[in-house]
């Protein structure tokens, strides 16, 4: 049975960055959503994130969830080669890396799959509780996993934003995939680090508890844009 999804998406340059290197995809009729965050400091970050969402939008949406996951993985591995090999070898390209994070969500019936590389995140709001489904591919997360730093210390570490995985960042791409069952009333959030770093878990949950995805996105952005908003910020909110 086809389930009706309601979703809303928004991206913003913020108050400091000269351009927006984020890109978003919002296709509720296909059960497909994504956020890509071009690697900060690289001239072609916007190109990388745009290529990712445009390529995902071109994927067929027939078949089982497993088939669609395979197609999405193949697409991202192909882009990793293209970004890492073809575009970075252009003589007129001044930057050593053309890359982007990505977090994508596929939904089919009562099942969904989150696929990601980098530190853009996927959250689930279920029964008044917030769950972070994705796990950052970053130096900060590695230090936390090795118990070398606590989460509060990692947030202040000078290399906290160094990524360990991203599309186009290395010859070999390793994607993480999480499949899970959907329940009535579930609300999901995909977002870039420019959004979640300006929110506590409580404020994220309060926004996702709003009546509609449009209201949730508005609340998420209003809070960030009322502050310094030093980074690009993007969010996609989906509700069954």
C-alpha cells in the first residue's frame, strides 16, 4: 500500500558564508529525500552537492527497497569516482578536492533506509523521543568512539569538523546504511551540520513535534537565523 508522505525542505546561505554549498532533494511522491553539504573551503563544494542531488533525482523509483538501495549506492560510488578522479584532475581547478557529504532517505511501504557519508545527519522523532539514526564520519566522532574525548570536549576540538568520509574525498567510498521499520506518526529530519550544531536535542525535538513539516522547518530555521548563522544550513522534514 502506498503511504502518503508530507515533507518540507529549505536551504539557506546563512549570515557569513559568501555562497551556499548545500543542496537538498525533496521528492515525497517517490519516497526519496537527501541533503548534501559541499566540503567547506573548497571552491567546487556547491558543484559536488548539486551533482549528488541531481543524480539521485534521476534514479528510477520502481522496484523493492533493496533494489532502490543498490541503485542509490551505485550512483554514489559512480559520483565518488567522478568527483575524485575526473573533476579534481582538471587543470583549471585550483582546489585539491571536489567533495560533499550526503545523507539520503528512501521509503517504501512500512520500511525505510538511511544512506550516508560524512556528518550530515538523519534524526527520527518517535513517541516524543528524538533518535539520531546516522553516525558522523568525522574525527570528532572517532575520538569519542575511542574514548579519547567526551562529546563536550570533541565539540570544542580544533579539528572537530575534519571528515573521515565524503563523496569525492578518497578513491574508496564506504557508505553506511541503516534499514528500519516505519511507524504511524514518525517524523524524520535530514540536515546539514550548519543546522544541527545550532540546536540542542530538546530544540530539535520541539521543532519536529510541530503539527506539519512546514511548521517544523520554519521553527528550525528561525532559531538558527536569529543567531550568528555562520554556516550554510539545510533541512528536510518528512512525516507520515
